[in-house]
């Protein structure tokens, strides 16, 4: 995390120094996402402040960058337990129909709804995320599949939940198999949080040995 943050901060500063709006904005958008997922409260609040500058500012930005700002705000709000705010930002981040934004946006929205006890709505949003990704040619994604599984379990449908969980686990293994380097391939199922969570849930439910 420190190395990634350092590289992104330097890239943002370099873009600003040379007046390259595109590289500066691109680096800042990724900095927002890294900071918003940090376990450090100060870094999360930095992400919130930077994202609000974009959302509330007057400088025109493209839809993808605004969605990334909304994603950062939703992630920080969800971590802080500000569930209605997380829901609002995640909904707005769902608008651009690209896998890069739909995946985290639908996942965050489902999580925010589920945390409010709105399991049926959470399930619907996660289902939309899976359908949208499939329509775009994506084979699936662990995070949105895991969100669907958790929402189905909370909605009282364990059969659908286990089906979604099996698909999430299948995706973890498929992605790992595509990694040529053995050490990275072995770490992938456990170092990525949603992968580890999917495998853990599958074991708890007897879906894995």
C-alpha cells in the first residue's frame, strides 16, 4: 500500500507540474480508489475530501472520473457506517455502463442495501451487476458474485446463495489458473479479500473440502 500510494502521488504531482490534465486526473482517480480502501482512517478521509472536490467542483470531468469519485465516496461512507450516503453515491456510480465501474458500483450498492436490512433490494442490485457484466462479455467477477450470494442467503434463499457462491469460487480458481507464475498463482486466492471471503464462505457451507 505505501509503495502504491507513493507512486500514485508522484504521478499526480508530475501531471500537475507539466500541466497534463489527463495524466493528473487519471492518477488522482486511482489514488482516490486506493485511499478509499485503506484501513487508515486519515487516508480514507483524504479520499473523501479529494472526491468531494471533484463532485462539488466546477471543473468539467468525464463520466468515468466522476464515477470513480462516487465510488470512493461510497466506499468510505460504507466503511464509516453512513449507509444512506453510501447507497446514494453507489447508485450514481452505476450510471456509466462499463465493467470497470459497474462491478464495484453494484457491489457497493448491494452491500449498502444489505447493511440496511434490505436483502431483496441488495439481491436485485447484485443480480443486475452479474447480468450487466455478462452482457458486456465478462465471464463473471468474484466480488459481485459474492455480493449476490450474501444477499440471497440474507433473503432466505440458500439454494440461490450457494449457486452464486459456487460461481464466485469457480471464478477465483479460473482467474488463478490464468496466472503463469506459481508463487503469485498460489497467493491469489488468499491475498485478494473477496477471494478469501468467497473461499471461506464456501468451506463454511461444505461446498469445498
